[in-house]
């Protein structure tokens, strides 16, 4: 299940293509700052592969592509309607079983390490974010102080 979820402490800057820049940077900080006594919170990252497979799961990619191919991008109302429709499909589509299991196992590991009375941040970490010629910062949702596995999964869908 390493291809779906990776503990942040196992990540480094060479993992940007797997888990995105924010996650890879967190892994670097855990590794290097932790040795200096700086506490960097742990967690886990879902991989780009997990995301791609989620999109292909239950035909989601095909539905999204069909909607986008039929879209008149000059029609602002149609853009808003199609965007809302696609977000709805993403929220309604369950994670593929292997991803669900990987998230459950990773979260159980966090509970074992940090306890159950902990809150988490759920953030995007794009593999092509903040490049020299493009920046997508702030375009995805961020959720802070999220507690409990069900709420984590919901926030993951929204991100």
C-alpha cells in the first residue's frame, strides 16, 4: 500500500513527483529539523498515483472529461454549473478500496503515536505546484483542526 499512502517521516525532497512539494518539504523538515530538536508534526501523504487511480475509479475521469469537452468556457454560468457538478461527483465517489484501507492503516498509526485527542491539517500538495513558470498556490482547499477518521476522509475528498 506504499503506492497510496506514505508517512511524512519517510519523505524527502526527491519525492515531489510522488507526493507534491508541501509533503516532500514536510518530510525534509521532519528529517533535518527533528535532529536539531525542532518539533515538526507528523502525518501521512496520499500519493499522486492514489489520486490518479481515484479519478479513474468508477469512471470519474470519463465523466469529468465529457463534461469539460461539452463546456462553453466563455459562458460563466456554465463554468460555475459544471464546476459544481464535478465537485459533487468527486464528493460522491468513494475512495477505491485499497486507498481506503491505506488511509485507515495510516490514521491508526497516527492514533497509536499521537493519541486520539489530536487534530490535523488536510491540505493539497500538487506535484506541479510553485514551479518557476507556474504557481497554483491557494487554488485548493485547506482544512485545519480536523479530528477523527471520518472527518479526515471527508476533508480529503474536499481537497
